[in-house]
C-alpha cells in the first residue's frame, strides 16, 4: 500500500489547533521569554533532526506539530514578557500625545477611549476616561495631561494585561 496522506485542510486544522494549544498552555505560566527561548530552540532543533532521520509519515506529523506547538508557546511568552516589562510612570502626572485608537464609547456624561502613544518608550495603548464633551473621534491626535493610574482587574476581565 502507498504512503498514508491527510487532506491539506485537515493538516491546516491540526496545525492551527496545535498552535492554539501552545498559546493556551503558555497562558497558564508566567515565563520570561528571554529565559526560555534558547531551550525551546534547542528542543526544536532536536525535533527537526529526528524528523529528518525518521521516514515515517506519522512521526513527521508529530514532529511538525511539536514545533508548531512550541511556536505558539513562545509567541505568547514573548508578548506576555513585553507586557510585564512595560514601564509606565504610574502615580505621576504626565503630559503626552497620542492618536485615538478606536471609536470612543459615550455613556451619559462620560466617554472612554484608547489612546495609542509612544511617549513612554515603546508603543502602548492607554485607556482614557473623560467627560462627554468635547467629543473625540477615531484618529484624533490628542495632547493629554493626566495622572496615570495602574489598572486593576474588574470581575472576570484582565485589565492589567
């Protein structure tokens, strides 16, 4: 009998699910990307070499899935490390400029919006709550002077991240 094969759409589904499983698994750990990437790279290299040495289809699939799982795990760890290392001047009154990065939500006498700024080193989005007037729109450039407060988690939403 010939070599077994899996339809392309099934391969894509398997690899996508494996990648998402890596992201999901990494979300349970607070690992520093810069401490684990070398270990994961060596592990990927070992899997790749095993993949070259073994000529069995199912083993090649498992090896590819393991590498894709590691890619998802590392991607989440990298993003999480960047967010954890973000240094904002919490508790200080600062003046900064930025662009409204979404449509503001107006409710009663207030509006909330996200402001994209690079004034603190790296690009960040800052959640702003202000009065309803003047009304701001998506894409407006604003200059703000405010005290930056550290977010707290409310109910089931993770505002800190």
